[in-house]
C-alpha cells in the first residue's frame, strides 16, 4: 500500500512542479497570443503557423527523434551509477544533436525556394526560410540539453530553463510585433529559438561528466540504439507533421489563410492551455516507465495510476473551459476568434480519450518497440488526416473538432488492443470508475452549453465544475492524502 502511495505521490510531485511551469508558460502564451492576435490578426497567425509547421516538417525529417529516444538511453545510463557510462552516452548524444541540427539547417537553406512555393504557392517567403533555417540547429541543440536534464532527473533545472526561456521570449516578442507587425515574424522566430537554447544550455552546463574518448566505433555502437529507435520515432513524428502540414494546406486552399489562423488558435487552446497536463506528466512519466519496462505487471499498474491522475487533474480544467470557452477565447485572442468555440467544445471532449491513449502509448517507447510504435502512429496519422479533411469539408472549423474527438476515440481503442495483446495490459476498476464519472460530467456540461443560452448556462455549468473538483479532490485524498500534504506545507511555510 505504501509503495502504491509513493508512486501516486511521485506522479503528483512531478505534475505539480511542471504543472506550475505550464501554468506560468500558459500565462506567457496568453499574453503573447493576445498581442499576436491584435497586432497580426488571423492572417498573421496563419503565416506564423505555416512557417513553423514547414520548418517543423524539415526538423522531423532530420532530428531522428533524439528528443524522445535519447531520454531512455540517458535514464538507463543514469540508473547504473557508472560515471564513465553516463559521460559516454552524454558525449555521444551531444555529437548527434550537432550533426542532425546542422543537417536540418542546411536542407532548409538549400530548399528554401521550393518550401516557399509549396507552402504559400509563391516564392515570396524564400528569404524568410533562408533566415529561419538557423533555428533548426538552435532547436536541436536545445533538445539535446533538455534531454540531459530530463534523463538525469534534474527536474528543477529543467523547469527553470522552461520558465526563463518563455519569459524572456515574451519580452522580446511583443516589441518586435508592435514595431514591425508581420515583418517581425521571422526575427521573433529566430530570437525565440536562440533564447530557448541559451537557458537550456545555462542550466545544463553544470552537469559534471568524466573526460572520455569517443572513437568512431564507440560513436556507432552507442549512437546506434538512439538513432534506430529515434529514426522510428522521427518517421512517425514526420508523418504526424506531414498530415498536419497537408491539413493546413488543404484549409488554406479550400478556405483561406484566416481559417488556418483560426485552426491554430483553436488547437492551441486544446493542446497547450487545456492539455498542459500532458507536458507536465510526460517529463517524469517516460523515464520512470522506461526503468520498469521489463515487468508487464508494473507497467500495467503504472499506466493505470498515470491515467487516473491525468483524469483527476484534467477533468475539472476541461469542464471549466467548456463552460467558459467564450470568455477564454476573448481573453486569449479577440472577439474575431469566437468562431472557433464549436471546434473547441468537441475537441475538449476528445482530450479525455487522448489522455488515456497517451498514457498507454508511452509503453511502446519504454519497451523500445520502435517498429510497433511507428506502425501504430502511421495508421493513426492516416485516419486522422482523413477524418480532418472530411470534417473540415463538411463541417468547417466545428467539423475539425468532431474529427479530433473521433480520431482519439479510435486511437484509444487501437492502442488498448495492441497493449493488451502484446503486454497483457488492462484497465483496473478504479480507473474505469474515475473515467466514467468525469466523462459523464463532461457530457452533461457539453449538453448544457449547447442547449441553454448564456448567461443562464453558467449556473448549471459552475455546479458541474464544482462536482468535478469535489470528486477529484476525494479521489486524490484517498491516494496521496491531500489534507496531510497541505498541512505539512503550511507548517513549513509558517516556520520560515
């Protein structure tokens, strides 16, 4: 029982730490998005989305998934306690990120005219791609430093790197957009990437390593595992980026660039603001799951625990956004963006399925099943793109929200069946009860906001939020003793 409580506590500690980081980053994003929406408008946001998604596509082709695969290698090396082993893996990783980062920058530079032609239908943005090619190197070097902090469990430093990078990036972004408008997009992308790299390097620079000689054979033998697993992750990530890229192109050609901006804005709310808990949890979850990957029973227990905490933390946030989505859109963007509310309603419902499928899918990476992970993600990307195209064609922006929900429902069924067949995975009764209660509350909230006119919808909506918060509190109290934790923290604060 104590071991189970400790496991829940570890999940909550990591979630609390990076949840705080995510809240801060969300506040930064709120301010940034507000200024971008006002200063650039939907069309400007569309340009930002197309530029970053295109370079993201090239990055996905050249980064070899090191940001994910290397966490497992660093984590496993750190668990041995062998300083030479740790230093060797770190040195190999640093060489690989330099090589892959330079490759991405060079490809973007060489193919900039064609990237502009394919993305925007003309070559007017060739120079923009030339300039932002350097960000592929900056971003890959940043990935290497972040992997070290995550794999070595330097979570406090990782949190600080994220916070400082976001804050300084905001200070730079607003004046540039204010003075230059759309012409400030490229400088902002470059400067933001450099600032992010600086802070990740700053907090990782104190990691002490032994001096080791890395021969070509050592580089190949140590890097092979990272690169092979990373290659599969990179391929799946590349396919995901291609489908997102093709969807943006389809929206741009079928609708207009403003709809691309609306799409970006809507899913920024869903994936960044509402889905912040994924980033907060995955930072600790993946390395921890990697260490017990050989034991199917422990994996099953860990996945269920992670899913339970995810739903208990997420559900009240999701219901809150559903009830107050209009206010959220106006706060984050402007009244011009209220057209995305229908999309957000449906997508928020889909987050429930995403949260659970996300927790299960990590086991493929933890077990090093690169090929399985690739084929799983490939099939998901294909039907997601089909759902999205049909959704936008028939239902516009709201159709994209419906397709998001359907995609993650199918994806959850898919990963559950695979994990059950391969690793004897199953949901426990505790998780099923939590999911049923919180999802039912979300359905009731969805009905309320779509049937009852505002402001009359707020009263039952607030009641449903309160019920969700109360239920989450009761379940967390059973698992980690929330009262005791709060009492101890208050006593510590008073003593200070």
